[in-house]
C-alpha cells in the first residue's frame, strides 16, 4: 500500500510539470519550445529508428567504463589518503588542483594530447570524477569508529578480514553517495565529451540536432538517456543501498 | 602465569598508574575495584596491548604478548552491520558454525543467529559478547564493567552464564567492576586500587571460587527457594 502511495507521490509532480509545460508551450507556440507531446512523439519516432539505441549504447558504454574506473581509483586513493596522513599531506594540494580544474579544460587537453579517441574521452571523464570520489572517501575514513579496531588487536583478526568486515562496511555509505552523485555527473560530462570530439553517442547526436535547431529531438534524446539513468538508479543503486543499509 | 608490571603510565604528564605489580596464576579470577578514573580500564588496555604508551611490561608464560586473549567491553562492541553469527565468526579461529550454534543454544539465542544487533536487547547483546569472548577458549579474559547497564535479572543471568563458561574453559580472568558484591561473589582475589596515580592499596585473597563448596551451596539454596529462576541468585 505504501509503495503505491510512494509511486503516486513521485509521479504526481511530474504530471503537473508536464501539464504546465504543455499549456505554456501550446500558448507560446514557438518552434524552439516544443510541447511535451511533440517531444514524446519524437522520442517514439527515434525509438523506431536503430540509431537511437546505437547512440544510447555508445554513451552508456563510455559512462559505464568511466564510472567503474573512477569509482575504483577514487575509492582506492581516497582510502590511502584517508588512512595515511603522510599521503594526505603530500597530495592534498594536488587534489584541490584537480577538484577545481574545469571539466572543459580537461576534455580539450585530453583530446589535444591523446587524440580524438575513446581513450581520451574516458580519461577526461575520469580526471573530472576521481577527485570528487576521493574527497567523499577521505571523509568516510575520518568518520570511522576506531573502537571497533580494538577488536582486531585483541582477537588478532587477520588484516583481510578486518578490512572487509570492519573497515569497508563503515565507508559503504560514502561509496554509495559517490556512486549516486557520480553517475549523474559522469553522464553529463560524457555528453560534453561526445559533443566536442566523438562521432557517435548521445552527445554527438545532440550537436547534430543543435546545428539544425531541432529542439524536439534534443529533448527526446535527453529524455531517453535520463530514463536509462532513472532505471539504473531505481533497479541497481537503490536496491544496493537498501541491501547495504539493511542493518540500520 | 601472567605477570603485569606497569612502572609508569601517564596522560598529558599526569601520572595515572605508578608501580603496579601483579602476578596472576592460571585460572585465577581477579576483580579490580577502584574509584572512577583511577586507571582500571587503562590497565586492561595495557594488558590487551591496546595501549603501549607506558613503561613496564606484561608477560604471559614469559612471552611479551598474550596469544589467545579475549575482552568483554562495557559497550559490548558488536558490529551492527554484521549478524550475530558473523560477529562471532569475525573473531573465531575455528570456522565451524556448529560450535556457534551450540553456544547460542546454551545462552538461549538460537533463534537470533542471523539477527542484526539492533534486534537484540541489552542483555542479549552481552550474551553475544560473552560467546564471542569464549569462542576461542581464551587463556586470558578481560572484562571491563561487563554487567553494568543491565536490569537486575539480566545481570544475574549473565553472571551465571559467565560462571558456567568460566568453569568450562578456566581462563585467567581480570574483571574491572564497581560492584563489591559482584567481585566478592565471582573472584578468587580482589584488588582495591587507590585514586591517581593508581596503585594496589588492599588485596583480599582466598575468596572461595565459583566451583567451591560455598558457592555451590549458595546456588543450590537459591534454586531451592526459586526453582523457576534458572538464572540463579549469585549473592
């Protein structure tokens, strides 16, 4: 019953938003401001064409690789910096530098230095995302409840077991926050990367539609990808969060 | 034989423990009583090697470390993200889950084997901590006010359970408490500590131990009077 109520609570604002949009677009009647119905018609049209799925899958492929590599590197470096003060002291200024490096600059530099390839595209996304993961994980390491580590010394718990059973579960919430914010950020950067230097993917298609001022298709493609991210959020990240937080 | 010699232990130049010297025989149950903040818990941390910032040494069978040690903390210190079974397995040297099941049956927690810690009452948590402490059949067991913050019947029941485990495994026990009755009832020897810098000011020895006649008589008498209270009356 609660689930049904939740769904209603979630869907209602979207319906109101679409309704207001429809009314506004209908009365303004501008070619650059299509109605939601026109956008959904365009989405339906594109979904009957193979190219939508091809470009979506290309973007998804880049997002996936960039996401997993960023998370792995970010968690690894974050743990090192969070656990060892000396490493933190040495690399903290480097971290601040990369945190403040504009995404656009990284993308341009990667394309210039490594060529217009998928490697450069994914590298640019990773360079943008990893510092944010590191900051989160570092924070997680600082909030560890050190009392639990007394058990390791008293009971002589092997390092591997103490890492997976005592250390890691305490930073799971921080990893999860990084994953959720990471997914939304990464796909936005991937679109930018594709727009600037790839010949396929949603970003590339958006640049094509932009040249023809085809706002309806731009919105249709964007909605298609937002829909995929929502699916990942609802069917992968949220169940994972529930599983991890089951003990709370 | 456990030899504890703490010459000096200080926090921020304040001397906490000074010239503390204690030898404990195998299977001896020692209680330590002293005013709050006198360094009783610090002493346990030193014995457990959780605090190494002191002068002196702790030797067990002439070795610098106690290989098979257990510690029951005041706060139980169970990991909330692990189940009861996983909490015990975490410290267990033996991966045989049947032993855990058997011990859980012994303390009446067999239905909670896969429960998370938040599902347990204070007394149940202490029982799990008790099993965790005894799972490796420790040589030395440290208890830091292990039975406080429990209601009276739960505390009594836990003492009886502890007594049964102690009889079965016979480790050296060092028990920090504020409760003189508890100490009198459970230990062979009681040490009274002074306030900072803490030192032994009085030693009360040769108290009949758990499995001696007097205790058995006490327990028997209570069970006669209250046959339904299996938890027993220790005082």
